[in-house]
């Protein structure tokens, strides 16, 4: 009986934690929209268009989709130096916003699926965790 209860408890806990940690893409996008509003909107604007030559666009941005992990690293660690987005040069600074891995995943899912952008995969906190700083 004790063995049965132990097995049942372990199985229940495993199921609970695996369900609890998985977000749907829709949930992640909704959470990401709030994070975007709090941390990104001031520079990249409500429509994701940014300010040409100053803050790059996120809407229909070739840079964003060329290397998803590089884009994740930019949000996770911040970025500086020249980049070219849609044939326009940007040479600014985006500071590390101090977001947790799940928050980075959520805001990436929002950005990748807003303003006409479309991305078939869901960015998970596990993927964000695996992305290393480009300075390492």
C-alpha cells in the first residue's frame, strides 16, 4: 500500500508540474503583449514600426526572422552596435531589461505573431534558457 501511495504521489506531482509549466501559444502571446507594453513599446511603438534610423522596426523585420536565437539573445541580454534591419542601419543600444526566461519567451511569441508577423513555432522558456550571450 505504501508503495502504491508513493507511486501515485510521484505520478500526480509529475502530471501537475508538467501541466503547470506548459503555456499555450495564445497564453504566451497574451502575456507577451503585457510585457511588450511595459518594456518595449516606448521605443518600438504600439504598431511595432519603431523609429527609422533610431529604433528598428519589429513589424515585418528581416533581422528578427534571420536568426531567431540571435533575436532572443538581443532581448535576453540587450544589444549594442550596428545592425541592419530592412536595409536601414541602426547603431544604438538596447539595454538588458532584466526579464526572466519565460518573460523573454512570451514577448518573443508576441512579437513574432503581431503586426503581420507570423511564426509557426512556440518559443519556450527552455529555448530561451539555452541561448547564450553573444559576448561569451
